């Protein structure tokens, strides 16, 4: 089984709830996106996706 890591950027959205706004292959790319867009309140989550390998 192969695993892929995706970094999800969430910011405060509608009704002050955290909402996912973007996904990246590395933490660095996710953090660069946050800095570029000037988010003052954000969270970066790591999502691990398990993929079955085909024979």
C-alpha cells in the first residue's frame, strides 16, 4: 500500500468556522500560500491518503 501526504490550508470563513481553502503536496508550499495571502488565522492539516497498488 502506498501513502500520499496532502497538506490542507484552512482559514476562518463563513460564520467564523474553519474552512479548507487549498491543498498542497508539501508543508512549505502550504505555508508559502498562507504568507502570500496574508492570512492571520489559519491551520495547516496533514492528510494521509492510503492508495492500493495495482498488480
